[in-house]
């Protein structure tokens, strides 16, 4: 196991699964948004699942415990895709998960035609403000800000490789909701399910989970009950406790 780790890295495990993830604080570790995204959509039992903006591979790895489908994890940063690939080996999932280090624009060269059943995406959340002082590390910068990709690029790539009635599931920020809905619909991706995530019951939502269907109709859109992460004393709510530790 030690030979799979590089300096500064550690192994974390989601206790409700056997999946282990190689992490490094320098390069943006997974957090609750990745865990919730992997549990939000219904994962097809077989077929093809693609994880866009995969980072260190956490979302695809967590999803693998719920399906026999092939999973393609796509990440543009070499250091993160290398960590993802080593996590795949750590879990013995080389037959199920393939890691690709490339730009989402190039997806058609890996998947010819509309073959994908589900795309999972934890994208950069923030538009780039030319007047802001972006002094984060390169890895955090690219993970958080729309520099190497953006909503339009994600939706265009999703539309090109999803089957008709294939689904895109994404985690994002509530202040981008109108932008998300408009961009999905511009690319023939009909929003179907939306859930707001709240850090505590008395706080404003700080995340949203959304699922859209390619070539779907705009009818039947559902807003799910809110998901609360913490109780007022800071402990996890029963819903989050079950996701992290199992029942």
C-alpha cells in the first residue's frame, strides 16, 4: 500500500463503503459535495458512467460500489489524475474504472457517438472575475474557478456523449441556479430533479444537486426535500450519518 503513496499523501475511507481514496491537502481533497453527488442519482447497474472534473477520482470511486457499469474518470490536472489512477489500483478496480487526463472538449475522441448512461460532475463553481486577486495554488484555482472548463463546455460535452434519455447529475452552488437551468436547456438537457443542501437548518443553502435528462421534456420537474448536513450542535444529521457511516 505504501508504494502507492507519494510524499504528503494520506488514505481516507468513507466508512459506509470499502473504498479508499488517496488524498493530499495541497491539491484539493474531496469533501461532502463529492460524497453527496455520488449518492444523488440512480446509478445504472450496467452500461457506461463518466465522471467529469473527476479531481482525485472520489466521485467515480464512490459510485463504483453501487454498480457494475464501466466508469470513465476525466480530469485535466495531471497530478490529480495520477492520484485517481493510484486510488483505482489501491481498490483493485482497474477492470471497472479508467482514468483519463484530458480536456472535456476532447471527449468525442474517447467516446464515439452517444453511448453514456450517466455523467457525474463536480465542476468548478466560480466564474473568473478579472478584477479579483486569485492567489490560491494552481490546483485549488483550477478546481474552484472556471478556467479550464465552464458550465457551457460541460453541457456541450455531456450532450455529445450521452444517450437519448441519458442523465447528467451535478453538484453546484445555489447562486448559479438560473445560469445552470438556462445552460442545461440550451443544450437539450431537461432539468428533472433538484435538491438544496443546507449546512444547518437555520442557514441558507450552500449547495445544490441537480439532475437533467438528454432529449427529455420539461414537464415533471421535482424539487426534493432539503438535505441538512449538520445538527445545531455540529454533529451530522441522521441522513448524512447514514451516507458516511452506513445504517
